[in-house]
C-alpha cells in the first residue's frame, strides 16, 4: 500500500508518455480512467504528512462537505455534531465551538481538519503529535478553490480535488454568464436572523456571490465603518425597498414570505408585494464547500425570474 | 469539625485568630487531592497508576515502565498536567485577590473584578481577536493583561479626581462601576461588528483553562509569586485595618498605604490570571467567604486558606467542565457558579453569621 502507488504512478506516466510519443493513437486522451494515486509525503501550509491519512477527524461542516466531495470520505472516522452533509457522514458529539483535544485524540486521528482555533485546540492537538490543519472560512472563490485543492492534496485525492474545483469554476462562470442584463440592477436584502435584522455586506463571501449575479446589496451603506455584518433597522429596510429578499433563516427560525409579509410595514416592500422572498437553505448559505454552486444557482435563478420593477 | 458558631462571631471567639496547623494541612491535602483527581480523570480513560508512573518519569533520573502508549503519556503529562497547574494558580490568585478586596473595601460583595479588571481584560481580549483575522493565542493574554491594568489605572485616576481631596473606598468602587460600564460598552460594540470573532471572544469571556502547553502557566507564575507574596505579607495589616482607620493608625499601620499596596497587588494578580484563563466568576467571592465561615474570620486565616482552597476548587470545577459533557466542554465560569452557588448557600445556612 505504501510503496506501490509511487511505482504504479511512475509506470502509468511512463506508459502514457510512451503512447503519446508514438503518435499512432490519436484517440489517446491524457487522462486515464481512475485518477492516479497520490504519492506521499505531501506538504501543505507547513504540515507534512508522511503517509496517506486513514483516520481523519473533521470538525467543520464546510470542510466535511469538501472532504467527501473529493472522495476522501472512506478515510474519515469522525466528524463534528454540526456536519450533516452528505447524509452518511460518521457524525459524533465532537464539538466545533467548545472542542476538547483529549476527546478528539480518543479517535486516534492521523489528520484533524478544523476551521476554528478555539481554546487553543490546535496547539493542544499538536502537543499530542496529531497532524492538524486549520482551514478557516474563505473570503473569496479563489480561496475556496485553493482550500479544496489543499484538502485533496492532504487526503491523497489531488486529481479529484482539481477536477472538482475546475467543475465548480466552470459551473459558476456559466451561471454568471446566464444572468440577464437589466436596465437597472435589482436590489436585495439578505437576512441572517429573524428578529434583529443582521445582514451582510458585499465584502463577505456570500455577499460577493450576489454581486456576481449583478444584484445590489441594500446593506452596503451600513457597512461603511468596516462592519461586514451590519445590523439594519426595519425602517431602513422598508425605505430601501429591495426588489428581492433572501432568507438565510428559513430552517433555523422558520422564516418565509408568510412571516415576512406579516411584519408591520413590510407589506409595502417590492420584494414582498411581488412575492420575491427566497428561502435559501441555511446550511448551504453559511458554508463555503462545493455546494456554493447550488447557492449561486438559487441566487441567479431568483435574479433572472424577478419581474422588472 | 471546628464548626462551632453559636451567636456572635467575634474574631477572638471560638474560631482562632491564627491559622491552625489542622486547617493548613486540610488546605494542602485538598489541593493535592484535587490536583491528583484532575490528572487521573479526563475524557480518555487512562490507567491512573500508569499516569502516576509517567509523572514520576518527569523527574530527571527516574525511569519507570508505565505501560501507557506515547499518546496516553502525552495526554497526562502535556495536556492534563499544565492544565491542572494553571487551575491551581488561577484559582489561588482569584480567591486571594477576592479576600483582599473584601478586606480593603470592608465590603462582603467585593470581588476581584470590582475595579474594572474584567471589563478591561474583556475589551483587550476582544480587540486582540477582532483585530487579528486568524486568532492568535499569544496576542490575547497580552492584550487582556494590558486592558485589565489600564482599567484599574483609570478607576484609580477617576476615583481620585472625583473625590477631589480624599479617595475613599466608596468613590473607588463607584469609579470602578463607571469604568466597567464604559469599557463593556466598547467591548460589546466591537463584538457586534465582528460575528466571526464572537465565538472565540465568547469562549474566553466565559472562562476556560485551555493552555497551549506550559506557556500560560509560565506567563502567570512570576505575577502570582510577586502579587501573592505582597497580598499574603499584608494579612496582619488587613486584620488591623478591620478595626477602623483611626484605630489602625494608632497601632502604627498606615491605612492608605496598606490599601494602595494590597489593591495594586490584587489587581495585578487578577489581571495576570484573567489574561490566561478568561473571566471565571464566583471563585473570588465564595472561596474567601467559605473559609471565613468555616475556619476563621481573620485575614491571617482567610488569605492563605483562600489560596489553597481556591486552587483546589477551580481544579475540580475544570475537571467537571471537561468531563461532564464530553466530548465537548462546558464554559468554566458556568461550572464555578453552578457548583459554587449551591455549595455556598449550604455553608451560609450551616454556619450562622458572617463576620467581616
């Protein structure tokens, strides 16, 4: 298991080169069926793994989605209690936000992936000589692709990760290209929670996706002081009169067109009048894994279907 | 036990004014037992005998076969041991500082956070976390420490300016209230602006012993020695001070000087403890009062015993924090209040009078 992959890869590469060199087979595509196995050791961001990890613990729902999407799922022994996608993840009670290094060590991981370094957990895991990689939430699409490639490299699935990132890139480009041009760019309000009107500006990762769909964020003026998650007032939202309302609180807090339209004064907002209140999947909207394509699809679909106000 | 409190609890009554050997031994034994429990128990079950062998192996020249895997050894010696040591130090510091504040201000409600230490440290920690996109464990203690000292200095300056001529304990306390409210407002504003940082700040605000190796204990130790030394050295003067300023002056004690020195030492010790552990409430109040109710009402008794029982209490509370809801942890401040409050009520009802 340890030595063969390198040999195998070398042989495959040699064979492919030989075939291509002959030039006698024009149909020979450079990618063989089934990507070549990765060779270890690999080094990513200062962390070197001498062997392919087979007991991975993931403590972040976004990272879990990516790990499974690059086909490293069978190597995962435990994920945190918030990871719920795909449905067959080995869910445990491990905590994302109040982690205990000893409890993580109990799973005897040979790689721990996490997004938040709370209570010095990274330093403690390294004390126990457990290879640990901190992959915080990404702020741009390029960072998201980079993170997917890093995860692919660490788990021994470089080719699958590259393919995934490429597929996402082309899907996203296609979605953006399909957004219809309008005389006036539509405005939107993005709602994070039910009662206090916290929103996001275009500076955030999710906000940047809306910008790509040619939508204008009504929260941007409120973020002038550098606050990317401003708290708006109901008055301001009603006055801004957005064409679209996106709810990132449909699952958590049961919000929908129904509840939004019943808020005092909200019935006059264009988005409510025209029923352009879109309930997003809370989970997808708050993560930065491969499903950002689904999120962008929901956004561009709404942008395309909205009636010209 | 020596829980004989009928009626009035005069300092010279049934409970001795001086620290008895019996109570001193009880304090040391409790601290040692708490430390051993903290080392033996955790989310991962480890043979305590093997753990003990590995601890002895840390002494140069000792080499016992423990039968533990390298990972189990690392859990005992590099995760639990620094954590227990930090618990003993932080608990001792907070309880000692609480006892001193109560003595200096002659106020049973005084706690180590009275003069704005908590608010200042909280603001410092918030700034450290929000300014740094990636949370840096080394910057936070420094910022929290500076914030705490800044807050106390501000309280002192305002307390003096507000009083005009005399800085009475009451003006100081009120200045502390104002400073704390002001700094907490800034802290809350910064947190609201930065939802990414809020979890990290929140975890810190609720208190936790999560050292990265020996780093935190090393940071705290020099302050603990100096501040703890100054506080303990003034235990007699605090007793004299409890007779009133005039009486104390006639006995050759300078009330203002003693007060100043003790408050500075207590604030410094608290600031250092808070910097490495976050805001752990309740220890500074219940431990000194429990000692007062059980062992004796003089500061010669209260201060040394508060340090010992404070360390023991926090170590046990942390043991509960990391095991009860394993594999996740409970904020330490939640545990100290949850365990401490009922226990304190029990002591209050058993012993009849509180004498300050």
